[in-house]
C-alpha cells in the first residue's frame, strides 16, 4: 500500500461555526475519524503545521511545510496539504519553486464548506487528493472539485461555488469522474533528481492594481520604500496610462533606474500579457518593465519573492531568470 502524509495547515476545511462566523477549530485532530475511507486508499499519517485561516499564511509557513516534506520525503509516496482556499495558490506556487528536483506528488486541497458540515465538499476533495497522491505525478498541484491543476497556474475564481479554482492558461493535470484520467502529457518534464529545498524568499515586493485615474504621485512615493520588485496588474494585454498627466511611465523609468524590477501582469483572467500590442504597453516595455506573459499575478509575485531571495540585490540576475520557467509557471 502507498504511504501518504497529510500536512494540515488550516482553512475552511477544518473550521467550525462560532457565533455565525467560521474560525479554525480543534476539529482538525479528528480529520481521519471523519473520513476513515482514505485509509482504504493508502497508509496515512498526519502532521499539523498550523491551523489558521490561510489569510494569515506567510513565508514562515511555506518553509515549515517544505521542511516537513523534506524530512519525510523518503518515507512517503505523496503529500496532501489541506489548506485554506484564499491563499492556496500562493503556497502552491512557493512550494513549486522551493521543492527543486521534486519527483513525488504534493497536492494541496481544501473546501468551501467545513468537513463537519452536511453537503461538505471537503470529503470528496480529500479522498480524491489522497488517491491522486498515490499516482506518480511530479508536481505541486491543487485538487478541487474533481480537477487537479498545476498549483502555480491556478487562480481562485469562485467564492461560492464548489469549483473555487481554475487554471485559465494551462490544462488540468488530472480529472476525476467515474474513473480517474491522468494527463501525463501536461506534467512537467523533470530530470528525476534529489530533492533540494530552497528556502530563501524576499518580502520586499509590492503589487499595485492599476485603475483609471490612479495618481502617479502615490506610485512615486513607493520608491522611497525598500521595495525590490513591483508587480503592476495592468489592463488587458498589459496596458497602462501613458498620456500627459496620467502616465505611469515616469514611475517605471525611475524604478528601473533605481535598480528595482517592475513586472506587468494583467487583470484579465484568460490570455497573456503582450506589451508590444498597444502603445500603452510598448511604452512600459521601453521604460524597462518586464512582461509577466501568461504567468498569473500571484505566480509573478511569488516568483519575484523567490528570485530576490535567491539572488539578493542582483537585479540583473533576477531579470534574467524572470522569463525562465522554474516549475512550469510560464510558457
Ligand atoms: N478564509 C478561508 C481560508 O482561506 C477560506 C477557505 O478555506 O475556503 O482559510
């Protein structure tokens, strides 16, 4: 029988209602009592890293999870991580970068309704995630509502429906129906190697959503802060204001001159950033901005955190590595 390690971190999955509001509960200790059937799929052990609303997740939790995976890597065939849905894509992306040489499945899952409630989706998500973790899938994935996605390509798109996630610019890795379909052709082509955990992240990044009439002064004042990398979530194919009195181009120019990285992502969900399509994007490109291409804003942010963690102040190196896929996050 395969061996799977459950690494609990929190989220709605293990929450209970307290005065009408969902909060983490002591219930997590009993997950396996609620879903005993997972023991028919694999030998399960569990480890609790945290039991928090995932809004409170940070770099220190990513490191703890990666450490638990690394310490148990040889003993288990796969890892399933119950996690809050709100920041699941950030954790999945971070782990995909940290777990260099990964050859086993690491699958994050969660739920829209707590495991203890009727009509919960937690049970299905957990059972299927555990079953998928017994397959040879060398990826950090997110399993939700019958689909396994590459974690660093995934976005949370639905707060209410059970289909909370989708991976708009990359096909699923597996689907579950009456049977299980594994789409091997979509897996990362990795050289099987030794697991090497990379743990350095910088938190000196900042993300700005661009909107009509955004004051350039606000952006310029950010340059007084110790920010190494900015992600500007722009319009459509990566466009932002470029006319007199409204232009954000001076901000990009100054930031780049000061040795900061400015990367442009999009507010659109499908398709990719192309800074050559419109003058509004081209001016940003000419000013030194990078294009996130088909990377999600979330993946771009975590990638900057990771690259600045790895290369320190070497902006040139960060820029060079930004366009190279680390774990299939960019085409
Ligand atoms: N606020 C919760 C969390 O991210 C939402 C969820 O798990 O669905 O922890």
